[in-house]
């Protein structure tokens, strides 16, 4: 072959290669053409004072009566649409809402393919579950206030839906382990802060969605003022600096991931004390600053198309304190007779102490373009999310031979992942059966049982829930 033909073929091959590499199909995902988002917030602060019903603060001990309001509580909503499906995501500054409340709100919405209602797990707001009343025998929920919360959540969704506009999405990721304390061994931190920034067609900020993994309990158990804890300070600062609405979502908080004990200093370098508004405010500001740093390196991502999979399931309620609470009327939650499967349960016509009870709940998996979202109905431990349940069980645990549950994040395709905790329910702590430690001798040389099991449905919760989630991801 003549040399000039060899050169010509080489040039042609190079041109073809360049054409493939730089063709539109080979470029990063183009901006979403149909993505819409709207944001809204509605005040859900309870009335406090001598002319109003008592407000019992949730999250620590019983009998903590509110004496005033330090800062407001909100239901914050975003409505997302890919042009075919529509999803509402709501966050409320509350300790938690049971499935029945979330289901009532969903039934009242029209035209939505999925509604996700998550609580921040705020420990300085009113009791919405019944467990923190004036004493051990009295439910702490004001039904009128709970009805108002449900009404205002619906209002927030409606307002956000009306404000929908075309947007483009970016994601900011940053690790901030110095803002977390794990109160239970083994030490496993779910320390990734996830922020979605949505811009309108002019490039102006339309809203932020922030997801972080920490108990809002910085004000501790002596505070008697209604507050959103650090979440309120984080949202307030971001609204000022980013000039847009903000929805804060709680993620992985079991384990127990908390802001308490985390060393926080003021501008003078002095350590701030737990239980003070100074530390609470500064923690919230530091978290907001971390969000801002992550957005400096935010990357574009596609949030369309939507895939929504959800499953109603039944889980055994083996916690004896919960069962007694139901019988006393402190824990007002519908129960069923466990039949050995998550797929069905027999309605409970009357309480029988010999029956093994179950509760109805829901899990869901949502794929928003490149973002995988796990919606977990409780406080899941980071070991279960990050697939860090120990390969070898710690000596002293109750079920050392229990299989390791499939990790939540490793099941989802990504490339980006996010978890919404307390999603459409609050089941309490969700911990690996292999780490369950209720009977002596206790792991890690502890003298008494670790905290966590006392506020969990039971040791079967994690195996059943994680397996059900795995099936959802696989499309079953």
C-alpha cells in the first residue's frame, strides 16, 4: 500500500475516534430538560402558655413541660417532577410521626406518585408519639396539635406544588466527622453531608435540600423551650447566604450519632457546653458553613427520570415495653398479630398477652436520575447503611451467629446515594441482629446493656427490613 494511503487511513481512523469521543452521546449527562421543583414551608410551632394545653417535650425523660418558645418549628416541603411523575418530600421539626399520620396526609394529596414525610428527630419539640407525657402512664400527644401538623404538612405540599418551576440540579458532597459523636461501639460514622442545589432557568438559586446524619439534641434534657435545635440555625444561615428556601433531611442517626459531646468552640476558642443555646447555634452555623464549602465544588447531576418503588410491610413488635405501652394507652399505634411474614398480618381484634404483635410500616426506594435514595422508617445504624457490621461478632452479643444484613448503600446503583431516615414512620432504632446486646454478659466490657435495644421493635427488625429493601432495589 502506498505510504500516502497508509497516512490517509490513519488520519481517517483518528478522525473517527475523535468523532466518537466528542459526540454528544459521549459527553457527560446533559442538563435535565423536564425537571421541576417547588419549595414551601409552613409554621407548626405549638402554642405554649397558661391559656393553652400543656406541651410535653419529647426525646429525653418524661414530664418535661414546655415553658416557652425559643424558635419556630416548620414543615418544609419540596415537590419534584420529571414531567411524568411527581414526588413530595417533607421534613418536619419533630421527634417523629407514625405511619398512620403519614398515611392520612398521603391519602389527602392528589396527583402524587409518592409522598415522603420525614422528621428531623428533634428532641426539643412536642411529643407526637405518646412516649413523653407527664408520667409513664399518660400519653403525651395533643391530638389537636397532631391534626394541625398533618393539615400544615398538606398545606406545605400544596404550596410547593404551586411554586414548581424548571430547574437544574447540582450536588455538593463533603465529609465532616468532627461534627459527629458515635455514642455506641463499634465507632462507625456516617459523616457524609449531602446537599442538592437547584437553580432556575436564569441560574438563580431555587432551593437547597440538605441531608445530614445527627440527632438534633444539642440543647439536652434540661431545656424547656420549644426549639428546632441546631437544625433551625443551619436553615436560617443557609437561607441568608444562599438566598433560597432550604429543606433539611435527617438521615442515618442510629448508633447513636449525636451532636452531644462534640467539642464546639466559640470565636474566643472557648469550649461551649452541651445544653446551651450558644453551642446549639454554633453547631448549626458550622454545619451551614460545611454546606457552603461543599457547594464551592458542586457538580452537575441529572435527577431524571424518576423510579419509585415502595412496599408496605409488617414487622414483629417484640419490645415488651412497647406492648405494655399499647395496653396502657400510652403508645397509640395500630397493631396486628404476627404471622411469620412481612407480607401479611392478621388484624388484632383484642389484646392477648400471648400474641406476638406486629406493626404495619413502609419502606421505599427512589431513583432520581443519578441519585439513589433510600427511605427508611426509623433510626437506622450506620453499620447497616455503610455495610460495616463486623465480620466477627463481638464477644458477649446475644446472636453472634446471625447473618450480616445486606448494607443499604451497597445495594443502590448510584452513582450518588442519599438516605432519608424516619421516612413515613418512626420505628425507633434499627440495629443489626448480630450486634443485639440485651442479655449479660455484655460486649465491650459493659456493665449494663447498651442503649438502643430499649427503643427498638426487636432483633428481627433489621434483617427483615434490609432484605425487603434489597428486593425493592432489585425490582421485586
